[in-house]
């Protein structure tokens, strides 16, 4: 007989609160973040007896928030990968199923479910997982927890090895599981023909959800892809999610797959209350929910019957509604043997026995008769078990069954009241109060108020999500209630117009029979279209269409900015003009494909064949244009949107109005493909573009870059983009509505290049601004580097002040297979060293926040490493990861908190951890052998153990290779206006030195010379007054150690002492006392003490620029200097004197007072001119500055080697450019292009290749 209908899933059917994003897709940020919503409970290590194992096994069970034993729940059974435990289903580094479920339940996107993690390796790699699950785990779960207990409410998820079992156990037991999600299935997966026998006939009939996923970079990818292809070729509904460039890993595949599976299974009804079946209507025997020892076969009376029944076989039928009470059991049976009996029981084979019905020999397996028997009265809704008994061998066949009664009539329920409708994107949600005595509800819909209505669903609950709607279309609904007595009258009509996720006048819908529903999103001028569909081709199409109405001539232009290239080489994204929205309508189309260039195609008649032509080569991004002029249509493509190539044209009549828009087909019925379109213009759609941002500026600061720009007209927001290479490629790092942005996700001393574009919410994006660059400063001194490792929720930072490192870090943890933390490190090639530090303090963000010292193989999040750290609540921990991407081991000592000392010692491949309360007495925490660490990253590590928070830790007494650095003291002295002489001390063991210079304090520094073996060097600059800062690094044992930064110093000048002769007591000249380096002696001029002065004569031909003057008064007579002036002159009588400064208040005795001079003139003579009646009375003077020097015109020297010309000229000739021309007397001089100008010893040097000119002339210009 005919079966009742089975609901096959649609990937777009989702619960009411889900954003209209087609599934499967990558989850949104925060989908796996704990603490966002109330959490369910994971019951760890729940023990149960396994008859298959012959012993007790354990499972881990997630109960959703507010679990209630009075409510029924669906159950998802999960299997883990090879070599790990079932607990990884709930591990934060793996599937994290509990948190993923918590968030979806908290967001209202799924109904609560139970999740059970089973050990698929309980008896080794090849355990009897099916037997354990079916015979032991499911009966235990359903006896202990409140579950629906049928296939429609059970699912299986598994990753890797468990993914293979999700295939094997699920597909072989579709009477037990109707929702399957194998993820990255391992080689234990059975052959596809075994999984889906008979072309998947049973799967097509029973499966409600089948979501297959695998990363395209996974070595196991081909097996999952083959299963998908088998399903496609046999028409088995499913969803295939090939995650581009993803590997065999939780964060990339397994966790997002589980998120999608929860949504899709919920949409397919895994948590929906079941609709009761009437006990009094004919129920097909093959419509069982559970069975054992029975097999469906073709029935001579039509449809199927169940046969091959033996003693002990049974079939269970869930949710049988007996109403007010049944009185008899009736069945249609056939037997070629002596027959047997049917035990009519409630719930299970050991449930309450209602009656026994005898089945006789009917003369053949397809010779049918009807039998009946009285039963004990039963009322209400129950699961029915038909248990079959008799002698050995096959007993009989069963076609259908029903019950007699009811004892008293059942009245139909009242009509539902207060029905409400809520519109969302391409979805309408209906809700209504429960109707007394109703067992189910029927939802009917029309596009005309008042009907006629068509039934679209039957549900047991009091809400329904209608996703088979087209946005922008108004729908009218009525709901009726049902029970054994019949159907109520309809409710009052309600209407709703589902929303369109697009600006007016755009509309969108799937055209034709797509396997997975598509969707469309619009943001800032970009259309993102997602679609499945077999093709746009042949006699009918299946695709997603985003369209505008058009009348008469029209043109649509768009750039296909991106098209996923791993779904099919014939996926198509392009432009279409279409006569109607039926799948076989006439149309013209031009599109781009991933690997077959641009296609031009058209269908001239309804249901006619499609004509196709393509031009190989072009791919995305690709501009397309489609035009209609009368009855002639033409398709074009372009690389720039300006220069167009016509691919094809056709002339035929297409009545107006037409539909014009964007079309996408994945060329795969059960796989979604996405494409983005921008720069779209068409009929009634010509938005205005914003202007390009101007005057973009980038300012570097410590571990951040501040960007500003001027406002752009017609803009609603801005895209900030960044690259580490000038010219890009750029990555968008922020979308802001202001005209400024601070980039904190940077690495100090790395140069970043930025552009900014303006965006209009309708038109899209402007061209990029001019590029700017900045190099963020470091908060820690060289040779330290500071950066975040792994995926951190908030950017960290580090700063070094007064011998203390303050490190701030976010991150989930340093643990499991990948780390997330802030690292401040030095690189070393040594294999024998130690790192020691005192953790002064650590913020208590989490008891497992960590601050300590680390030795690491690389900066990869999953790198081999050893760490000894202090925590706020778990003492000191020693942990390590011994293989890349592997798990971690640890040992900790509790009862310890900061401040506390930690140390790691490396001796070859052995790493030993120590702890100490005082830095003197050390205790060993543990030791481990870690291999293949040739280059080690050694430093300070901080993780918050909370990816949404920052943890601050302080370290002092830090020592490791290269730190504290050998003391290097560099002294840069400006000896002339263009020359700075640098000297520094010898560093023991230094192989060489490198000179670095900056024009700003703290850098960034530019290397000037390296490989130096002397301790002096001369730098030639444009002007010493511009301000220069120098660092000298010494290379000792492969570690580069830097000196503290040193600013240019100006020397104390000397010369012949000049001034007023004599003294107050006629004891000889006292002007020499001013320059004797003794603050207790002083210049004491003779009477009358007026016009006295003292100074220096630098000598013939020498002029100095004065930058600073230090002066000290005679003790006890400080006020006598008030009003004194300092002068410079080039005549000995100071008739051309220039005032350099004035003493305005009495300076303190016994110390120097500093006067900064800003006059840049050069003088031969300088003096202090004392005020009258002061007798000079200055104790000491110091003049600082530099020699004013104008170097002579440079003379260029040319040397020739085999292939090059080497030009050189004196180092004092700064800022000269080498120019050339090919005629000595005529033509323009042009700057030489190419070559690298460098300062070699005391000369500028430029190397150029030979030219082909017969003669060429060079000069220097400034």
C-alpha cells in the first residue's frame, strides 16, 4: 500500500530567528565563544553496561539549559577521531559541541537537544561501534533521559575516524537515525554502494538531513567528495560542503560543520513534536519507526508490505492516537506456512500486552486476508509494538493494521484563534495558542486573500516557519486543528509579506528545482549571491536570480568580483534578461566561470534548447554587460569596465516587461556556491559613487598606527586596507564611519602600507586613496620583538620601563593543539642556554591565566614549545607540546602566586623547568626532550585564558641570551655642520658592529653600515642640527645586542682666551679663571667694573655655530650676572656682535645654568659681556657647538670594472645627485636612475652598469 509522505530536508529551512543565510556556511564570529548565554550541563563519564564490550563503558552527555524531564528531546550521537577520547566532542580545542549548542539555543536558532559523545574506539581502532550504539548506548540513554526515542529525532555526527562511523552506522540504520553529518570522514568509511544500496532507495525515502563536509586541503577529501558524487548521480538528497583550503582540523571544518548540522537538523524537524497517527485509519506496516527482523518488499495489493518475519521479530510505531479507547485490532496478513501470532503491546517488546492476534496459513505469501482480535481497552497516545511469535522459519507477511473503535465518538477540535504572522527575510513565521484536544495542525496558504488555499504543512507544534516563499510577495494563511474526530474550521486569515534582503526595487528567488535553497545579501554596493542548481542550460534552468523589472530597451552592467572556483569549473555567475520566472523561460545570459572563461547563451522559446558559446581565458574579477536594443540582445565582457569585447548577439522577440538581473548557478544540485557582484547598474538602478578619500595620513606610535583622512562626499562608511608590501595586495582591516582609525593589530618595527576607500551603501566603493606608510614603534628595546601568536580576540602589547617588562595579552590559552597569547621574545641559535624571570604580578582574569617564560620552535600557533608560568589560581605550571599541532602535557604545583621566579634551561634537546620564591633556591618542576629546535624563540608569554579580555603581567630580573645586553656606549659628536664622528667601546667577543640611525627618538632606525670591526665611524649628513639618533649593535655569539640610543652631541669649544685684562686687586689677569674647570675661581675685573667681558677667539679661518652655553656665577655675588649678555662676532672689537642670550635672573652658585642657543650663525669670537658695576664676576663658562664648514665642490672619480662604472666623491659632499646627458653642450641634464648610493668609508659610492651610448657625460648637482 502507499506510504505516508516522508519530509526530505531543505538546507534553507531554518527556525524563526535565523538570519537568511543559506546553509551550509561559515558561522558568524562568536558562535563558539562561551559565556554568551546560559550554559547546559556536560555529564562526564556516565557509566553504562555494554553487552558488546562485555563490560561497563562511559559516555559524556550534554543536557541543554533548563533541561526538563517533562519535555521530550532529540538526541545527537557523536563519534570522535582516531587516537583521542570521546571527550574531544566537548573540548574547547575541538568540536566544543556544548558551547556551540548553548549559543544556538540561546539565540533561539534551534530547539534544545541532548548531545551524547560515544567512544568509537572502546575496544581498539576497529570496535563494533554499530552494535555498541544500537544495542547498548541508545537503550541506556532513552531509559535515563527524556527523549523522543525514534529515528526522526536522532542524529549522528562524527569527525575524522568518527566521520567514517557517522556514514557507516547511520546509513546502515536509517530506521534508527534520519539525520547524519559525517565530517572529514576517514578511510574506515564503507564503500558508497554499500552505504547507499539500490541506488540509495532507502536513503531517499527516510533521510531528513545528510550534511557531508570536508576541507579541500584535507588528504581525505577525495572520499567525501566521492560520496557526494555518488549521491548526485543517484539523486540522493544531501548537502555537500567542500570547505576551501581547509585541512583536517576542528576550527576549520569539524566545529563549523557541527554548527551547520545543528541548524539544518533543527530545520528538518529533529526537535519538532511528532504528529500522532490515528489508530483507526489504515496504517502501512512498512511505516515503522523501529524494527527488527522484518524487511519491506513489494506487495501484490500495491505499495509495500513487511516480510521475512520470524519468531521474535518486531515493528514499533510511534505516537499512535487511541482516542477515547480502542476495542479491537485488525490486520491484513498473508502466510505460506503455519503462520504465527501478533502480540499487541505498548511501548516495547516487554510492554503492556493488549491482546494477541492469530495469523493462519492463507495459501501464499501474497495471498491476503484480514484478521482481528479483541484487545484490552487503551486510550490516549502511545508507542505501539507489534511483536511476532511462532515456530521456526518465516511466519507471515503484514500489509497494514488498524484498531477498532473508538469506544465513544471524538469531537473535532475548535478552530485555532489568535494566529499571528511575522515576516523576516524570505521567511514567514506563524504562531498560535494550543487548541484543547487538538493533536496536530494544518497550515494552508494562498497568494489571494480569501483563497483558494493549499495545504503546505502538517505540524504537531503551535508554530511554523514557511521558507518556501518569495521575498516581496504577500501571502495569506489559515490554520486548522485536527484530532481523531476530524478537522476544525479554519482560523481567521492572517497575511504577511516576507522581506527582501535587498534595496528596492530588487527582488530575488530561486528559479527551477535547486537542491539547496539559495540567498542574496547586499551591503555597501556589493551583491553577495549564494546558489545551488544544476545549471543554466539545456531546456530548463536551476539557479538563483536577483532581478529588476524592465520595459523595452535596457542595459545592465556589473563586475563579477568573485566566484568560488572549487565547486565546479562550470559554475556560472553573470547577467540575464529573462521573459518570466519559470525554469524553462526564454532568456539571454552572459556569465563568467571558474575555469571555462566567459559564456554567452540564449534560449529562444519556452522549453527550447539553450545555445552556448564561450571565450576561454577570462576569470574573476570580470566586467560584464548585457544590452537589449529592440529585439536584439548583445553580451560583452571587459577587464576594466571601459574597453569592451562583444562575445555574442542574438535577435528574437521577447515580450515586455522582462526580468533583468544577476544570475548564479553552482552547476551542482546539492552544493552551494557564492559570487559577489559590484559596480552594478541597470534599469532604475544608478546609484551615485562616493569620492576618493584625500589627505590620508599615517602616524606611527608604540605598537599602533593612527590614520586620518578628509571626509568623502556621498560616503556612508570607509574601508581601511593594509599591506606589508608597497602597492599591495591590500587586506581590509576595518570598516568605519569616522575619518580616523587606529590600527593596533601591528608588529612593531614592521612597515605597513595603507589605503582608504569611501563606500556608499547603494553604489559601493570608491577607488583607493593614495598609499601612505608607517612603521609602528616598539615598546621593548632591541633585540626584543613583541607580537600576538595565534588567534587572539584583542590585540596585546608590551612595554619596557625601568627594567620591568609589562606584557598585556588576550587569547584562549597556551594549551591543546594551538596557542593564543602575547609573546615578547629574542631569537637564538644556541642549544645551551637558560631564561630566567621574576613574574612580579599577573592579573586575575581567569584562574588559568598564564605569565611565564617560554622556549618555542617557531611563531606558528601549534609550534613545539616549553613553558613555565605563574597563574592566578593554579600555582606554577610546567607544560610542553612535543610535536607541531599536537596536544600539550603539564604538571603544576598549587598554592603559589606572584611574585614568583621561573626558569627554563635548555641543554641540547632537554628542557628543564624550575621555580623559586626568591631567585636563589630553585626547585625542579619537570623536564622534557624536544627535538628539531634549531632556531629558538625565547621570551615572555602571557595569555588571558579568555579571548574577550586582556591580562596584564609584569616581569623583572629577566635574563636570557642577549639580555641584559653587554654595555655598549656610543658617542656621536658633531665635528662640523655636515660631519658626525661616532665612537664606542669594544665589546668582548663581538664579531662585528652595525651602525643604525634615526631622525626621531626611538626610531625607526635605518642601517648605515654593517660588518664593521673598528669602534669608530664617520657619518656625513645634510645638517647636524636636524637631529640624529644612533644605535650601535654588536654581534656576539649570533645574537645582536644594541646600545642605548644616543643623540648627536656638540663638543665643548676651545680657543684663545680673550677679555678685559687685570683684576680688582691688581693680582694679574683673571679671565683665565673662567675656563679653568674650577667653579670656585672667578673673573674679577679691575675698577670701575664697567663694560668688562671674557670670551674665546677660535682662531683665523675658524667659525663655530654655538648651540649651548653653560655659565656659573661667583659664589655670593650671583645677582651681579643679571643683565649680562652672551655675544658672537666675527670682528675682534665685537662691532658686529650678535646677542645669543641674556641672563634674566640670578643663577645658582656652584652649578652650571644652561642656555640653549637657537641662532644658527657662525662666529670666530664669542664672549660674556657683564653688566656695569659687576666686575665680571663669572666663575666658569662653557661654549658648545660645531664647526661651520662649507665643503669644496666635489670631484667625481670613476673606476671601471668588468661590467660596471663605479662613481665616488667625498663624504662631506652631502645630498648631491649624479646626472648625465649624451651631449656635452646640449640637452637637459637628467638624474641617473637605478643603483644604490652608499657611504663607503669616507666616500659616497654609486655603481651603474655600462650604457650603450657612444658617449655620455656625468656631473654632480645639488
